[in-house]
């Protein structure tokens, strides 16, 4: 009886380990996709911060002149501009590849 219980416990442990490994294998694309999205978001954020620094320098201001909430709003605005610019460039590139330059 004791041996049967051990075999059942060990086999259930092995099944759990195997199912976890299978789940990880099938989640690999999702994990890599999330990493890629996070990397892109970080790059856009970095560009937005640089654009914000340039915008503040034009107005002879610094980060200390604004609260955290105001800076977050300014950076979010710059991120939106960058994303819109990327969308526009992607659309123009796709149309150029298709040879539809009369739509540009």
C-alpha cells in the first residue's frame, strides 16, 4: 500500500512538472512578445523625455520648474506625437512599397 501511494504521488509530481514545462513552451511567444512591447515602450519613453528636455530648453525652463504631474503630462504628449509620427511613416512606407504614391 505504501509503495502504491509513493508511486501515485511521484507520478502526479512528474505530470505537474511536465505540464508546467509544456505551458512554458507554449507561452514563449507571448513572453517574447511582451518583452518586445516593453522594449519599444521604453525606447519611445526615452525619445519623449529627450523631446521634453528640448521643449523645456526652448522655453528656458528646467524639470524643477514643473511638478511631477505636469511633467508626466508633457512627456505623455511627446509620446503621443512620436507614436503618431511612427504611424504616419509606416503608412507612407507601406503605400510606397505598394506603389500607391498618388494617395500620399
